[in-house]
C-alpha cells in the first residue's frame, strides 16, 4: 500500500505548519512519497515565496540590484530551518541562485526555486531522500509535458527509493533548462508521482477540508462534497472551482488512482474523495455549483438555417479566423448563439462580425454582453425527475432572468446564463433549493 502526499503552500508556510505536516506523514506509514509546494502566506498581509522570486528575478532581468530581495527570501527559509531546529544551511544554494539570476537563466528557473528549496528542507526534516524534480520530470521542446519519458524514468528511480521528497511544479526541458507547469502545478507533480509508483491513493493536503458544493465567497459555509467523480470535477473546475489544478486529474484518472483532498489544519476531517466512478449516492441531487462572469452571447438569426448544410461551420470559422474559442453553442431552428469570453472577444468584435456576415450571410447578428454562466453539476441529476424544473423555479422565485440554457446529453450538468448582476443571487437560489432545504 503506497500513498503519495502533496502539501500546498499554506501547509508549508512556516515551521509550525511543517511540524503539522510531519505529524500527518508519521501517522500513516503508507505515506511514502511527499511532494511539497513553495511556502505560501503566513498571514493575509504576507507574500508567497513564489511571488517574491518572480519580483526578485524581474529586478535581475532589468539589471538592477536584487540582493535585498533575495536576502528576504533566504530569511524566510532560515526561519523555517531554525524553527525546526535543523542543522541545515542553504547558503550554497542561494549563492547558486544568485549566479543563475545574474546570468538570467530564465523566469521558470526562478519560480521553481521555491519548491526546490522547500523540498530540501522537507527531506532533511523527515529523513527522506531528496530527488530533484529536474532529474525525473521532463518537458518536450515545445514546453509540453513529456508523460511517457517521465513515467519511465520516475518509476525506475522510485522503485529503488522507499521514501522520498520530490518538489512540485517543475522539471527539465529538452534543452537542459528548468521548465515549470502553470501556476498551482505542484498538484500535477503529485499526480505524476502517484501514477509512477502505482499508488493506492493520492492525498492532496491544502487549507480546506475538501471540495465544496459552492464558492464560500458566495455561500456562507457551504457543505463539503464527500465523493465526486473525475468528470464532475472537470466540469466544476472548468467553471471556476479551484481546489485542485484541473490538469492534475489526468495521470491518476488513467491509472484508476483516487485523489483525497484533505485539510492540513484539520487532519481528522475525511475531506473529499475524487474517483473514476462510484455507487456512492450524493447526499444531494446535485454535486456542486460553479460559475464565471463576463461572457458575451453572439446571437445569429437566419431563416431556414436548419436547411442550410454547413451553416454552423461557416459561423465557427469566423471565430477560428480570429483565434477565439467558443464556450457553448445553444441553437434553435433559425437561431444560433455562440458564447465566448468577453475580454477575449472585445478587441476582435468587429472583425468577427464582418467574418460572420461574409461567410454565413445571416439575416441579423446581435450581441449581448455581461453574461455569467453557472454550471449545476451532478451524477444524481440523471436519475432525478424535475431537476431542471426546480432550478428554474428557484431562479424565478429569486427574480433572476435566465438568458441561456445548455444541457449535454450525458445529463451530468446544466449550464445557465444570467446577467453578471444576478450571478451571486442565482447561485444562492440554486444552493438553497437543492442543499439548504434538504438539511
């Protein structure tokens, strides 16, 4: 039985947090491989180490003195080392970082040092082997992750290592330079390590007790989701839910490894299990609610549209020519609506409309902006009658006007479009009808 445990920045922000992490790891001998993030904020006014490194390297690129800023970063790490009573010095490491910054070795190298240094401290504190991620995680020439080579090398290396610390977020490019995943990429590293060792579980420790049914900034103390499938999580993550980096799902999903989201500050909480499939019935009809603001609806009308072969392709070509992705495409007999991100669309609005007129020759094109999209997701909706009716009844009762409805054939989710101004009100109404009234 093998567990891979990844700890987020808030879990490793101070010596006190490191002590909590050691206690968690020591409590279960199956927790054999550890993936640390860089130190996060110790309080609301604090700065994450990764942000400090970005700012420091920016000065180096501008050929300005960065000694003071780098010293502050070194002091952050020394405070952790001293707080843990470790006989460890990072002096040589910081001398190397200083030289690399002077040589302008790249912003990705700079950003990766937060995890690298935290990994050294964690390995020393636990008595585990330290494995530099640059030796076992690889990126292709174009910057994409090389999954095949990484799994081969990492599996072989970890087969010889009973317990190890592998820093998150970065690896090595084909040209020998350090490359990083997108922000929050330590989640991905944890998933990659879990796949490489064929783990029985991947525990992702953070500062919340699992995935929540709704955004706590909109709903006060929302319920925790006990079990969620990968597909449900993908839907919620795409619409803004952000407990886990969405790309972290793929390596473990293919290997059938479940993810357990846990809280470092409340290790007794079971958290949320993310699984491939389950017979576990959701406590509520829905699994979760998530959404985003600032979309645009491009409404296209043309008589006998349904009889014109290739009409949809012509319309979408207008967006493709202007390098714009579409989010949703609800349609009727003589109407088609393309939903796109407003910030992406605004600068290209007129070229897109001109292209639609040229390619599809519609009767009219109308634009409606400031639209919010809300995804209501749940595997239980398929087996429950009247789910859509309850949603729209709740929204009508809250005086929220629905501008768009889009539901896939899988019946896993329903997408609702409302005005930006009604976004929070709509989420509260949906949460109340499915969760609050059932508690």
